[in-house]
C-alpha cells in the first residue's frame, strides 16, 4: 500500500482550520503536524486540531513532511514558501503568494526552477458551476465576450472597532480590500474567460481612517469588534472601484468592499457574450444563471448528471444536496494532490488550480490598481510585471 503524503500545516488561524478540514476528506494525504508563530500556539493548535505533532521549527517540519500548506499571515508567506522550495517539498500557499508583486515574481521564478508541485489557494475556481461557466464559454457557441463585471462585498470590517491583522500594511501588504478579496475576483475572471487583465483605472478609499485596535490579543478573522482599544491610523483601503481592459480588448469593472453591510461573502461574476450572459454568485453557488434576449432565461443547477465533465467531477453529491465553500476547497486539494501523484508516476495531468505564475500576475494587477489610484491614470499591468521581474 502506498504511504500517504505527509502534510505539514504552517499557521494556526482560520485558513489552517479550513485546510485541515478539507484534508480530512482527501484520500492519500495525512496532516501529520502543525507549526505556529510560538511553541505555545503550536501546541494549542495541535491539540485543537487533533494532529499528531507540534513542530518546534520550520526546519523540523520540512524534514518530516512531503507537502507544506502555507497558511501564515502575508508577511511570512515568502519565507515559508522559499524554504519549502529549497527543501524540495511541495507547497500549496494561501494567497497572496508574497507580500507584494516583487516577492511574488521571485517566488514564481524560484518555483519554475524546481521539480516540486506548487499552487496557490484561489478557491473559487473550484466550484462546479464556475467550471460549468468556463466550459460553456470555451465552446464559443454564444459568441465573443464583450463585457465582464461584478463585485466582491463583505461587511466584517464595517465598524471602526473591527480589527484584524490584515489592517496592518506591514503584515498584510499595501493593499487590503483589493489584495485580500479583490485578488480572488481577478483570478476568477481570468480563469473563467481565459483572458488576462492588462489595463486598469481605479480609485480606492477608506470608510475609516482611524480604527480601534484591541488592547491585547489577536481577534479572529471575521470576529466583531469589542468596542474599545487604542485609536490607530489605517493606511490600507476598505474599498476599490476598478475599470479594466483585457488582452483581447474586453471591457470590465469590479467593485470591492469590506464595509458593505449585510454582505458576508458576496462574490458575483457576470460575463456578457454576443448571445448569452452568465451570472454566478458565491453566496448562491449551486446556481448558474444564463440570460437570453430572444428566449427564456434559465438556471443551471449543480447536478452532476447535467454538467460538463470538468464541472461534474467537482460535484460530490446528487442534485439538490447543496455544496459550498468547504467543498470547493476540497476540490482544490484533490486537484493539487492529483498533480503531486502525477509528478511522482510520470503520468500526464492538466491541473486547474492557480500556479505561482498565475498568482504573481494577480498581484501585479493589484499593484496596478494602487498605482492608478495614486496617479489618476490608466496603468498597464505589463509595466508592473516588467518592473518586478528585473
């Protein structure tokens, strides 16, 4: 019997918990231990997550695993990922790949020189009806795309006493709303359409220039504020409005916000082609709306018996049995570990998860958004790519 892939989780927060849950449903992968920012946190997490080892250092972890899941805060991503690459360990990283586009470009270049499998957790690619939309667009029967638009809205940072490490640019990077959630939307539209965002014109802003930072402790992601703390200046954006053009000349727009009351995780993507429009909403992920001008609109439901093969294999239950974000993360992991297995056996495999190069391109788009806001002009994403690749 083949030994399960030994998996080490670096990080102990929301992402680590989600990864461990999804890994428990992946045949041939075993989470053997966890590593946190301090030994006390590591031991507490190992007990909470019921994993066997509380690693004492990154070196110890890399010596005892085949795959690393990098679930650390943004400023630690590059350090952990580069160490894994140098150790010859496969690595699946949370986004962003690095704290900025330059760090992401360096990691993409480093990964290209190794034989390990690398990927980034842009999870929305892995919903069945996202792949169904992609398959329908690939057919070309609905004519060329002329417009893409949508939004990614949350409300968990709406109030001035809401706080999280993502508000600290030294830990999260220069962009927050766009870098944290807008990056998911950019990756999704590029994946679904097969077209790169090449030019952006954007404005970003804040609902709160000052926020209350809790006197002690680190609030969990999505936790509500406690109403007290030290008034602290914030230098990252709560919202972004972005116009863009793609390599093929398609025009588009996206609104990104973490301060929109009532929206918990409202990622919506709309693609308009000559003969049909396609709408997918992450908060209603088991439905894909297809709009027509001259006949009835229709909803495609997440029923594996009715979907294209690439979409059907991501649906694990019969129609009417709802699936969501945790199932998409499981699909991402199945894709990643299939690539790991193919690399071991020499089999041919075409993954759909985001590569390091894909993620580096997304970070270049994010930095182009910030530059456009600062200069008030359209910015060429390829200029950013060239700058950070020098």
